[in-house]
C-alpha cells in the first residue's frame, strides 16, 4: 500500500480576538484505484462525476482554477453539500458509495483534481 502525507496550516493575526496558529498532519494509507492530477472543464449543463459510487472511501483534492465562477460539490444523487469559490481548493474524504460530482454555477470553468482510495 502507498501513503499520502497531508498537512494543514492555518494562521492569522486578525481573524478573531486571538491569534490563530493551527498545524495538523497525518499519513494516509492509500490503495488502487487512484487518479493523478487532472484538469477538466466543468459545465453548468451536466453534473460531471469525478468519483463513482464504487465502494470505499476516497481522499479528494479539488481546485477551482476559474477567476470568477464557483463550483458546486455534490453526491452522485445530486445532494449539494459544498462549493469552492474562484481560486480556492479543498482536500476532503468522500463517503463510502456517495461519489462526487462537480458542476459549475454560472459558466464553464476549469478545475484541477486528484483522488486516492483509502487503504
């Protein structure tokens, strides 16, 4: 099995009354299948399936490369649960058999994504 190192760092001196300095990391075990870094045009007309409903949990990275449009995150049953604004990215786990679809909000935009099946 392969490993994937994740590290999250959040810092701020003015987002609240206290300074923020949060660092968290983990080593994730992964297995086949996986999808290397890929770019795709996401449209408003169709929900583009990125992760199928195959069994297993998947770690997913998605970055919205558009400068104005946001991307809707939803299950393959079209249940919306998040969005990524212009220039933003996310790293998250997709629940077993939920799958992941992406849809652009107002105009076609490009995204970058990759996924790994949890080992």
